[in-house]
C-alpha cells in the first residue's frame, strides 16, 4: 500500500468528507475528522521521509503515464508543505471540538466538519499534483469550502466577508484558468514537468508572458499579496475561531506553494527572474506589504483583525524571500511558510480560547485576562514573541535567513526594513499584552475562567512547536534549504 | 563536575531557582530562603571556574545547533568570568536586600518578582558565558523580556509608560541594529564564534566594518550610549532592588559587556584600532560621559540622579573598549566590577532611605545621616568608588582608563574623564554631606518613625560597601583576569 | 398551485419521458454527447419540475432532503470507491484496466460506474440545492 | 448576438430581465460551442447556464427582490481595469497560433494520443467521455467533489438540512432540531444581529416566485 | 501575423471583459454573480475555440472521418462549467443570507450599515491595481 501513499493522502479526506456530512451527531463527525487529519499527517510524514531518502515520487493516476494522464508528483517542497498542512490540521481538529460546539449550531456541526475536511482535501490535492488543471480543480474544492466555513462566523459581517472572498477568489481562479489555457495552447500539455521542458524549448513569447502575468495575478489574489489582499482581513476576522486558525495557517501557505511551483518549476528561474524581472515587481510589493500592513495592524481594535493584517505583512516576508531569487532567500521564504503556520496557528488558537470564554476578541475585552486566563494569554505572548522574531523561536529563524538573503544581495535597506517591521510587531503584540496584564477587567466577572483543556492543549502543542523548531531548526532548515536548491535548479 | 558542564549548570540553576520560588509562593520565608540559597550555590559554582581559567583552560559547552553553523554554545573566558563573578556575587546580596526591602515596603506580587529576578540572572549568566554572538543575542533578549515585568512591577500608568520606553528602546536597538550586525557578521565571516583576535579581520573594507561597529555599539542599547539612554531613567519607577539589579548587575552591564566582548573577540583590538569609526564612537561615549554627569546634577530625585550617573559611568566602559588598547580594555573590564559594587551600594542606600524615611528627593534628606548612619556611610563609600578616589575600588579602573587614553594619544579624552570625575564628586557627595551636616528641614516630622533600615538591607549594604573597599586593597585577581583577556 | 390541472397532468406525462431521456443520456454518453453529469442534471430537473408543480412539501415527501443529501454523498463514494477498488486489485488509483480480465472491458465497466457516481451526486446536489433555495421563506 | 446580450446585461437594472438574459447568453454560447465541435460542452452549458444557474438566480431574486439600485460608485476605475486587462489579453494573443489551424501545437502533443489510442485503450467512440472518465478521470472525481462541496456549503449557509423543513411551524422546528442535534436545544445562532426577526406573515415560497418569473 | 486568425480570440476577449466589468463595477451582489457567470462562460468559449480545428468534427470516433477537433479543452471546460455552477450556487446562498442579515443586497447599503454599526473601516470591494503586473 505504501506505493499508493501519494493518492491516499488526498483520497482519505475526500472519502471522509461525505461520511462527516452524513454523520448524525457532531461528535461522530468530529471523530471522523480527527481520524482523518491524523492519518493524513502520518501519511505526510511517511512521504517526507520517502522523498528525503529516495528523491521525488511520481504517481500516475489511472495508470496513464503523464502527460496523457494526471500525475501526482511529490518532491521535497511539496512533501514539506504537506507536512505543514496536515500538521496544522492534526492540531486544529482536536481544538475544533469545543470551539465549534460553542460557535456553530449543533445541527450544522456534521456539515461543518465535512466542509473542514473538504478544505483539507483541496489543499492537499493542490500540493501533491503535477498537473496544472488539476491544481485548479482542487483549488476550487478548498476555496468553496473555505467560503462556506468563513460565512459561518457569528457576526453578520462574516457573510459579506465570505462573499467578498468568493468574488475575489473566483476572479483569481478564472485568471489562473486563463493562464493555464494560454500555456496549453502554446504547448499542448498540462503536465508541470512536461510544460517546463516545452516552455524552455519554446522560449519567451508574448502569449507566454501574458499567461505568466495572469497566473501571477490569479495566484496573488489567492495568497492575498498586497494590494490584492482586501478579502483577507474581514475573512479572518469574522470566520469562526477554528476556521481562522486553520485557514490562516494553511490556505495562504498553499497559495505560496503554487506560486513557487509556477515560477520555479514550470516557468523556470531564468524565465521568471531574468526575462520577466519578476523580482522587480514582487520586491517592492512585498516591502510595501510588510511595512504598511504592519502599520495598519497597529491601529486595529479587534485582535483577530490585527493578526489578519499581520498575516498580510507576513505573506510579504514569504514573497520577499521568493523575490530575492537566491538559495538563501528562498530557504527563508520556504521556512517562513512553515514557521508562520506555527506562529499564526498558535496566535489564532489563543484568540479562539478568548472567544470561547469572553465572546469577543476586541482589544477592550481582554482587560485583565492575564490573570483570568493565564495559560491562554501566555500562549498568546509566546506566539507573539515568535511573531516578533525573538531568538529561539521559529520567527527568528525565518528572519535570519531572509535578512541573510537580503545582505547577500547587498540590499541592506531591505534588511533594515524587515527589522523595522519586527519592531512594529512588537508594538501591536504589546498593545494586547498591556491590556491583558495591566488593566483590570470590568468588575468581578467570575464567569471568565481559563479555557478548557481541550482548547488549551492543542494551542500549547503549537506554542511548543514554535519553540522546538526555533531552538533546533536544523531539520526544517535542511529540508527548506534542499527544496530551495532544487527549485533554483541546483542539485540538492 | 567538569568546568564545561559547570557553565551549563550556572545558566540553568537560576531557572530552576525561579521554578522553586514559584512553587514555594505560598510560604514567603521558604521562598526567600530558596532564592538566597540558589544565589549562594550559583556564586560557589562560578567561583570554581576561576581555577580552570588560571590554568589556561577555555572549556566549551555546545548545547545544540540551531541552524547549520549557528549554535547555542557556552564558552568560558576571562572577561565573561569577571562579569559572571560580579553578577552572581551581587545576586546574593541583592536577594538578601530584596527580602528586607520588599517586605519593608509591603510590595505586592513578591513571588512573581523573585521568580523573574532569578530568570534575569540566568540571562546574565548566559550572556557572560556565551560562546558566540547568537547565544549572546538570545540571552540578551531574554534579559530584556524577563526584566520587563520587574520594571512594570507596580502596574501603575507611570510604570506602564516606563515599561513601554524600556521595551521600545531595548528591543529597537537590539533587533534593529544588533541583530542586523550579527547577521551581517555571519555573512562576512561565516562564523559567529568569539575568538581571540577577532573574526572579522580582512573580511570587508574598512568602511563596511566601521558601519558594523556603529551598529554593534548602538545595538547594545543596554549600554545606554546617548541617544539611546532614555530607558534607563524611565525604568526608575521599578522597585529599588530592580534598580540595583538593572543599574549595577544584569541589564546595563550586559550592554557594556557585549560591547567589550565584541571589541575583543569579534573585531579584535588590532582591527578596532584601524577602523575609521572607532574614534568617532569614542567621542560619542565621551559626550555621553559629560552630558550624563551634567544631567545628573540637575536631578533632585536621588534615583534619577543615580540613573544619569550610571549612564555616564557606563560610557567609561564603552570608551575603554573603543580605545582599542590593552589599558583601555583592562580598565573597562575592571570598571564593570568596580562600578557594579559602587553603584549597587548607592542604590541600596537610596532604597533604604525610601523604605525607612520615605524620602526620594535629595533636597529633603538633610539630617537623615544622624538617624541612619550606616546607610549614609555606605553611600559615602559607594560614591567614592564612583568618583574614583582611594580607598575605593573605582580608583583602579579609572587609573587604567586614564592610562589607556594616554596610550591612544587622546589627551582630550583624558580631560573628559577628569572633568566627569569632578562633576560626580560634587553631585554624589552632596547627598551624604547634606545628610550628615545639615539640620533637618522645618516641615519634616522626623524622629518617631525613622530608624535604621531592616537588618537584611543593612547587611547587604555593608557587604557591598566593604567589598568596594576590598577591591581597592586587593585588585590583583581582577587585574590578572583582565590581563588574560588582552594577552 | 394545486388546482392547475393541465399542468399537473402534463407534468405527470412529461416526467417519465424526461427520466427516460436522462437514462438515455447516461448510457449513450459513450457514443454521443452526454454522460453522468448531464444525466444527473436532467434527472434533477425532472424532479424540480415535479416540485414546482406539486409543491415543495409533496416533493419532499417523495424524496426527503435526507435522501437527496445521501445521494450527493453516495456519488462521491461510488466514484472514489471505484478508485479504491482498483487500488485493492493492484492497479493505480482509477486504473480501470484491472477491473476485468481484459483492460477494455475494465475500462468500460469503470467508466460506467464512475458516470453513475457522477449522476448520483449531481442529482442529489441539484435537488438539495433547490430545496435549500426554495425552502427559504422570504424575509421582509 | 453574444456581445449585444452581454452589453445589455451591463445596463439592465431589472434583475429578472438580467437573469433571463444571462440564460439567453448561456444558450447562445451553447450554440457557439456546437459550431466549435464541442457538443458535450454545449449540452452541459445549456443545461447548466440556461437551466440550473437561471433557476438558482431566479430563486435568489424571489428572496431578495429584483430591482437594482443605481450605484453611487464611479465606474471609471473598473473600466480602466477591464480595458487594461483586455488589452493585455489581446497582446497575449499576438503570438497565439491562429484560430482553427490544424498545425497548432495544442493539437500535436497529447491530443493525438487520445484520438488515436482511445479506441483500443478504452474502447468507446466518444473521446470526450474517454478523456473525462478515464485519462483524466481524476479531474472528474475532483469535479464531483466540487459539486459535493457546493452542496455542503449551501446547506451549511442556508441551513436547509433539518431545520426549516416545515417552514413556519415553530414547534416542528424545535422538534426537528432536537432530533438533529441530539444534545439539548440548539444554541441561538449569531451574536450581533445575524438573524433578523422572521416575517412570518409572508409565506411566499421561493418556488412560487421562480415559477412566476 | 495572421490578424484574421486572431479575430475570433479578440471577440471572445471582448465578451470576457464585459463579464469582468459587470463583476467588478456593479454594486448589486446578484448582478455580480451574473457577471461572474458571463465572465467564466466567455473564458470557456475562448478555451473551446483554442481546441477547434478548421474543418474538424466533434471528437466522437466514426468511420472514415479523420479530422477531429481537440477533445482536451472540451473536457477541461466541462469540469470548469461544473465548478462555475458550484461557485454560483454558493455565492447565491451567501447573497440570500446577506439579504436576511442586512435587508439589502446592494454593496453600498451594506457598507453603510457596517459603518453605522462598527465604525469599521473601508470594506468595499475595490479591485483596482489588480493587473498592475500582468
């Protein structure tokens, strides 16, 4: 069966979703989702181990060899992203139980888990596939379920947020389809490996340039690259806590993965960076995103929204890593995929704990929480420190590589900007810390106590991971470095 | 226990102590005893490291590799040992003092206070024994974060504001400059290890390295070189033992220690002397020395005056490092110890006055010397050391610093040192003079409530005062250690 | 709406034909245009027609939401199930060759089954969506 | 024809008309698909665009009203965006192989395999079905899942599964929900005004209006 | 450059852009969805036209008629149509819910209501700058 692991990675959640939907009780659906997420996590780890020892895995679906059929192709980068996505899934699902019961109508809970597992399916499908059209199909699975999940938020603005996301996401998807079509008409192929060979033979021409542009814009919409990020803050703010934690930690990461695939694997470094001069466009955008979005985050009164803006800024870091177009920068970008998933996962989960007890994540609602919910707020502080990039946390590791990459290119102002943005992170994280620890809560509201262990344990698992992979980053850096080298076309 | 392992234990021990303190939170006596015992054991451990150093050993304790080539590792070397000895010894005294102070002042959240105090010491040990720049930076930041709750201990709006300034300046300088400098160093040299003779020689042009030096000096925000000194007076809202810790032991000394260490082991004295920015920075330090002293003059609040005095004194050490010669380094290193003992005595005394007489302002301390003779006596000794006159230890370090300026051919800097000493003579001695020789003010209702401070406070103060004197009489071991640094 | 006799009678005559057409589309998909998706849509539209004319409540008695809902899920299981069967029988996922002794027969069988899965899902989903929209009361 | 329909869509503010026109647009494009030899696509587009989509839009309009307000926003920026995007696309076509040319690379890489081999590899004449269900069967599985996802999403949002089954009858509703959850009463959904008061007086069913339209 | 050979593409691009314009310029949420449909349908036409071979027939194998149009775009578009209708359905259900929550489906009104409630920030759907890099 191990030969079939690549497809099982996607099929198991795909089969679990209808089961969840048919379950009569929320807890049964949850059980299925839990089993699914842990199984997929296990598979992802197996796959990563296999890719590390044996090199890329190819799997021909339906027995039709590429390019006639659809190929699943897992290299180091995709295996790494698989581990990120499933790992977050495996942590978020246990967390979901209580949080979802609090925030979602009981009758809808089985469907909620169905959508949740479908979202996981879509994200995994995007990551393993080696076929560009298949990317689109699974992108839509993950997107549609994400729209529905976001629309479940308690505030009515969740609905408009979901709609806004749906419109912008669909524009993005349609742009991607246009781009794929143009590539197809020039080459006759949909297989990524095949395309990269054919495109290299073809050389740059106007159609390919435009295809490249449309794919870039389409994917950028999905990953909320500044200034196409407008859907993101509302979506993250008003979605249910579990959904925010999951989507913030995975969906944009997979979009960045898509970007890497298209830029590096399909179009190739030479075309993307030498011909298209992509770095000249991406770098300023990334820097603007980092600085302005960090600034905007400072002025938010809703902590989830603040973290959402911070996410847009952090996406800027990843794009910065890509636009450095060097092994070091790319390593930093890929590392930040992993690290930011851990950081934002733990932060949003801590906010979910607050939501569970307090019912609001406005900054005013956090007064005195440092005493009332010490573990929750400690988790928030720990995640915040990681976001800031304090040494021995994962945030530090990715910043290290990004700054190193910038210095290698001799762009010291870029390095300075990265650091300046870290300081802005200090400001917005510290606003919460001050309110939570130095202001007294309103009256003696004894109903607010520490969040239940079912929420705290998963949160702290992620917090722990924040420190573990910050203290011993040799594994992640090694994988990310090897992935970066192979993307750059160097022998790993 | 091998010396290498001792390094690790020295870093971990205060953390264990912090946990014990937290666990014993409900029993104050046991808790405070645990704190003092931990401090004692720590000092004993550090003391055991003197022998290996004398024997020429430089044990290393690699903890783990964080990134390929960048590891968390500890290494014993003389400069770090000096700092560790000072810090661990003064922790015993401060712990003792804090017990009396915190109880006498009826402070809240004492358990939290002592726990973070211990964590800060752990950070100081980590910095002292850091084997490379990364380790140093990690512990440097850890200290910032662990002392933040101490600064904002009272939780008042004023404390919060101070905390913001504190964190803001320390983090911006460390993340904005120091981290950049460290990554840059890594990029240039391919290593972050502290090595004799430095690692940067020949890696880049004079101009680049000059910029790097500037980043390092200003990046050590804890050294309070102007214009990044604002956090230090702001942090005065903290309880006095914190001020003592901040201004004499952990935080500020970490800053200057970093600069010394970077000068010696990253740049190397030889390279440092050739850089264009070295003298420029030395003059920045000199300016800080003079301005700090002048501002101290204008402060009536005793703790504020001491804070500015500290700013001024710290730049002595920075200056010593930047003189880029043996005498300067020796003087700077010795001044770490001398100033630590002197200044902590002054703060202890200031805290005692606050606890017992509830006076903060110098202008209201007339006549207190008669009721609190030991306190003001200790203050006098501390002041002598800061001024740099015999029979206090400060005389030695200032002597070597003065020699350093001459060796560097900078008579101007020598003049700065002289002037600053004169200024400190006036602004520090004003306090005991008023206390002993002036009559109490008319409106002060003295007599009934005021008495000498609680015994732990007094004992602590006397110990540091005596140590200050002892350092004048026996500077040999200290000099020997510092001499090893430069040779 | 219950009194529109012509409509009701007309629909009763029409609906079987639509259903037959749907089956034709399903099974003729190998030879001409059509297939599971289109057939599912036609199936669903036949039923939606029924619901429009006889009322939603009647329709829901004939096909309860739970049932169409089950259909939607079942179709995915049929499709993916075929894939799992091929896995178990030693082929790659969705490699129908292994379903029968000769690859060609295997392919035909496999295609038939997956088209059936598509039909089931599309039918279930379309009717369920129709229920969801139609069953909603207007606000204000 | 298509262009006229599309342009009319921009200007029309009666949404029923818009829905019908969109359906017509789909039908017209279905016709176009037939002339482009894509009979399967034409069939599907007719069924989906003119059928399901139109029904869904009409069903929605029955619930939300059918007059569009005049927008306050300026339409200049969208126009600029659109013109820019369009010009870029046109620029992109400049190197595209000409329409209908058999020599196009798209027709010479994978497609011939389907056309030539499917007869003995799959054994059914409709190549589109062969590709759809076998060569690229996995895409179709994904497609089925997308549809399923849409159902999950719609039912999640519209809550049509067990709630509101018997519209208007509150006792039935509670019974249903108890049945569904199995764990006590359903918590009230929503914080700040998610569920506005239900206007029970107006019991117009969606299908009635859709039918009338 | 065979301009005539490209005219077809340009016509379809024009249709696409009309749909795109409806999508991003209209404030009515239903109309946005309709616009999305038109946009996507036109993209489908463009795709299918890429697969057309002059003089070809539908790719259903028969005796003795050797030129078939390219079947692959057809398959892709079949999938895309289904995805499109799924998006439409989900979007419309959101519209219905928005109408229930806000009492309107006009973007401007919703924006005003949100502002009135929360004093929140700009939540309109600007799409400008989208193709700065295309």
